[in-house]
C-alpha cells in the first residue's frame, strides 16, 4: 500500500523539473533514518518522523498557544461614555485631551477601561433647545459605542434665559422656556442608552455651579430648578446621582469665565465621578494641584469625539 505524502517524503534518483538534483544531506535536518532502495522501486532517501518535522516550528506553536491563553483570559474593556456639554468637552482648557474631566478619569481608571469623551459645546438636554444633544454626531457615536457605564452631565445650557442677572445675558437664547420638557427628554436619553446596552449603568450628574453665570447660563436656575429635576429623573429611572455641584469648592478662581472649570476644577469633577464609579479615592487626586504628565500611570488614551 502506498504511504500518503503527508506521512512520508520521498525523492527519486532523478533530476527535478528545475534541473536540480535534491540530495539527502539537504533534507537531513528533518529526516529520520535512511531507507535502502529496492530493486525497481523509487529510491527512498529519507523517512521523516513527526518529531523531526515538528521541531523547527515548535517555538512558534508554543508562542501561539500562549497568545491564545492570554486572549482567552483577558477581560474585555469596560466602556465608559462621558456625555455632556462644553464642561465635559473641556472648553477653555489648554490641552483638553489631557486635562478635561474624562481624561483625568480615564487615567485613574486605567487600561481596563475604555473612557470616551462625548461632550459637545453648547449642547442642551432639551430637544427644543438651541443645540439639542440628540441631534449631534456625538450622540449617535455614544449610542453606537454601547457603553457599559454612562455618565451624563447636561443642564447648564438648558438654564439659558435673558434678564437673569448673569453676565452677557442681554441677547441670550431662552432655552429655559421649555423647562416642562426637561424631565421627559432626560428620561428619553437614558432609555436610549439602555436600549443600546441592556446592562448599562447610568449616572446622572448635578451640574456644577456658575458664579454667577454667563451668556444666559444662570447659577440660580441651576441650583433652584435644574438640580431638583435631575434628582427626580434619577429616582424615576433608577439612575445613580453624582453631585458635581458640591464637589467643587465655592471659589470663583476655579471658574475663570464663571461657567467652565479650569484644570483644577476638572480634576475635582473627575475625582467625584471616580469615587461614584469605584467607591475609592483616585490616585494623586488630593489638593487642587495638577500633576505632571510624567507622573501618570500607563492607561488607555481617552478618545475625544469630534463634535
């Protein structure tokens, strides 16, 4: 019975099609004991063994097995979506890719988390606002991300109205006239994320204070009206509350334009979010100082979604 070629290699004592005669010494590295030729049969120059055939590729096989084991045991990244307006986006910050609150959060959480910044400057929660979040590209991108954790910070721009005592409010848009829609629009946004990921954990943030506010954004409206509504939404939807209003000290120096936190303020916001997500103190978050990039632990880079 003829032995299959996959089990035995042979060579006739004749010239190959290329005109070159292949001899046994060239194949000795994978050959077994030579076999004597028989009369009228092909001349069997060598008979390789399984061990001799596997030896050259054994290191590669071991490496492949190790890689498969690491891949099988590695836990998938926990996807975190930071949804919000310019405060989330990091407007006013130099190098916001490094110093926005989602950037701080991503470094502290580490490489096991995939933290992405879906903030949009000027965005409102209100569908009838002057720049509704649900119409922005970041909204669609956040849903497509299917986050495991959603942190929503929206409401600051919803407070806009004229004659409120804030700075530069004379020509402000009147978003707050649609205040009756704030709660249902918020509940609709949460429902969208829970549809995208049935196991999504949703956190709603109490907006930070304004001192006193600008462009129609009003600190009094945020405190007296929006914050109670956010708490109402949290109760109705079983979302968790992150208090960013009291997380920031009552100091105007953290708000250069009276609305947007500086680096130190963004860091304090990130610390409050980190505590809510993990129940622990973030590394190196004490005080208002800003750490040097050289002191940061290795972590996944935070993606800032184009508005």
